[in-house]
C-alpha cells in the first residue's frame, strides 16, 4: 500500500479555509469532511486535514499557537518548474493568502517561494533543476553547483 501523508491544521474559519485550499488547487473529499473538519486532497498521497479548534482539541491538549506570529513547522511541496512555483504563489494570493511571508530563495539550480493560508500556516514551494538532482550532493559540495551569485 502507498504511504499517505495527512497534514492536520487547526483553522479558525473552516469554510474560509476550504475556499482557500480549493483556490490553490486542492479538492475536498466529502467522505472525510463534516462541519468540524475537511479533508483537502492535494495529490494522490498528500491530504490536508482542516480542523476547527474544537475538533483539534480532541487530538491534543497542547495549546494551538497563533501561526501568524509563531511557526511550529514549514511544509514544502515541489513543483515542476520555476513558473509553477510562481503560479501557485500567485493563486494563494488571489485566494486570500499572504504571498512570500519568507523571502524567496533563488540558488539558480533551486528556486523557492512561500505563502501563508488565512490562519498563517506557511507553505513553501520549490523547484530543483533535474540536472542538480542527478548530480547529487557531492557536486554541490565540490562547488560544481554553486548558488546564483556565489
């Protein structure tokens, strides 16, 4: 069986969050959604579970941090091109998210940007040149693939 990834996020307004994630291309799986949670399918293996704060508290008694001022983790998803990184970032802005809460990163062989959903959860998107991937970490360590401007 293929291993699936479920990213659970506490949200303050479930309907607003559903609209945001649909705006960046996710689809809602009604079989795992109700008025306290929504399963947003990002890919065949990646699902984002949007949970109301009350629902979230059923899983942990830890405090829900304000993601607008603190970050517990950053999730990074790959894209097929630099243009695709820019496109998903633009969609996030159009859907009500914040564009580039972290500075864009351009190393020539790797390019990344970020956006935050309405609750402040940061998503990074990145593209890496397939030649850089094929060359492996040894090529970068030997400065064969140096960051742009280095």
